[in-house]
C-alpha cells in the first residue's frame, strides 16, 4: 500500500495490517487446488518409493507437507508457476484487483470524510480509522467487498462498494411508518448514498433477551 494513500485517508497501522489480510485468503482460494494436487503427487511418489519391502529409503520418511512447503519457500514457486502458467496469471489478477479495490476504498474514505463527519459525527472530527473488518461479503466488481471501519472511540461505519439506494428506500419507508402511527417503533439507520458506493451507520447484532422482545421482533 502507498503510504501517501493511507496517510491521507487517516488509516492507522492496525487498519493497514488488516487491509493486507484478505490477500492470503484470496491467494489460497485460487492456488489451493493446484497446491493440493502437487502435494498429492509428492505423497504418492513417496509411497511408491517405499517399495514392496515397506522400508523407506533415506529421506523418504520426511513429512511430505513440510518438504513441499520448504521447497516452495526456497524457490519452488518459480518451478510451480512455470508448470502452471495459468495459476500465475490468476494470482496476478487477484493482486491487481485487491490493489485497485483497496485504493478505491482509501480514496473514497479520504474524499468523503467531510460528509461523513457531518452526517454521522455531528460535525466533530471522528479521528483516525483504528481498525477494519473485512471479508464480510463476497468480492464483486473487481474484488470490492464490504468493510466495517472502526474510528477512535469505537464508533463504527459500514462501507459498501455499491449504491445505497435500496437502504435509503427501506429506511425511508420505516421513517414514514414511524411518523404515521405504526404500532412498532422502527429504528431508522443513517445512510449516505453516493451512487457508486454508500456509507451506513453500524448496527450491533443482538439477540432477543426475553419473550416480550421476541414478540416485538416478530411484529416488526
């Protein structure tokens, strides 16, 4: 990540570290089948090398998985990608998608901070982003996903890389119902819809504590 991007977006070191975390998950999803296949070949080769005597030759008893990982970490990746060029292209695509999606998120956070300060923080500076929660949705449109941002003071916002028109309409309906005598008072959540993306106030998940709350939830 570019230090200038993270500094302008006012993203702290823990949040930066977490922004990098999805890469391992994405790489694993793409490379996993090929790695499993290569590891199975090594296991079968070692099993055959035992021969009918069942006695392992020198080195054949070494754990296959450890040997495989050690080989990858000492230059074996080049051989693997040479044998599976499509895998290399797929990994580069994942990396570039993550880079663009992350840069887009940081740019939007920087540019939208004034409206976020007004709409969610009553005009007070929310401070830096101290942490982020990722992998909360499937990646779409070039690897973009939902992000939960933690600001100083543990105030949280949700970033969605799509229009928030649906949420605006839904909570607008709830607001109308509240103003026209709905038997259950609905919580109306603040949404900032900017067309290409949206910001939504975070709602903490909670379970019903008793029968009254359960019945109220069912009525709502």
